[in-house]
């Protein structure tokens, strides 16, 4: 299997410490492996998705209010 893509420059050093680059523990339970092989911290992924959802809702509310 191919090595996971590494976008963040701190990725390797963070993984050596057993944490994602935001400091969450990178355990088997907290790690999601995307179909491409890239590993993602589940907590960070949930945070990003939650923020995107809030932004979408706010945008839709503004659009509805403006007509």
C-alpha cells in the first residue's frame, strides 16, 4: 500500500509524538483513513465539518433574508 499523502509539514513530527498537528491523540480509534490512504484526525475532521455546516447555514439564512 502506498504511503499516505502528507500535506502539513509538521505531520511527521506530530505523528512521532502520537498526536495530530492540533494536538489531538492519534490513536487507532481517533484516526480515519481516507480511500486515498491519507490519514485524518477524526476530531479535526468533525471540527472542520461542523464549521462548514455553520457557514452554509449562515449563508443560506443571509440569502433567504435578502430575497
